[in-house]
């Protein structure tokens, strides 16, 4: 059975890019959100195996959404996606429970390696 993944990013083109990479490698995309509030709601609704979470988003940023998801499910697997130069945010995300991170702009191989590693980490 393929892993069920939720993609959260305020940029539609970025969600599409990540979705295409995941689908090509046999993963199932169960939900897509464009802000942290949707991330938390959709997580509860879909219980994905893994979440890719942008950090900078309107309404609720990725760090706050990550913290809320970890409160709901301490076993949640979240990989944060950040732009170059957001190292302090990435460190905060890892301390908040993120399993790994992907830096934009990214190569498809990096996305798949990171997703695979986070899923195996259990």
C-alpha cells in the first residue's frame, strides 16, 4: 500500500509540483491545503501518513500548524518545506517535531529521498 500524503503550501504551483513528484513515485495525495488552518483541519479529517508543510503561509504559518498537528498526534510525520535562508525557522520546526526539511527550490530526487526517510523513521 502506498503512503497517503497531504501537501500544504499557499502557492498552487508548488502544491502541483510536489503532487506530480509524489504521484510519479506511487504515493497517494489525500489532501492539499493552502494555509496552516486547513493543514490542521485536513490532518484530522484525512489522517495522512505524512505531511509536506510550507513554513510561510497566510492565516497560520507552518510552524504553528506543525505544533497543533503534533499536539493532536505525537506520531505525526511532517516534513517542512522552506525557502533558502530560513534556517532558524527550519531549526524551530525540527524542535517542534518535524522529521526533516526540503529547501526550495528543490530537485524531485530530494523530495522523494526526504519523504522516504521520514516514512521509514516511523
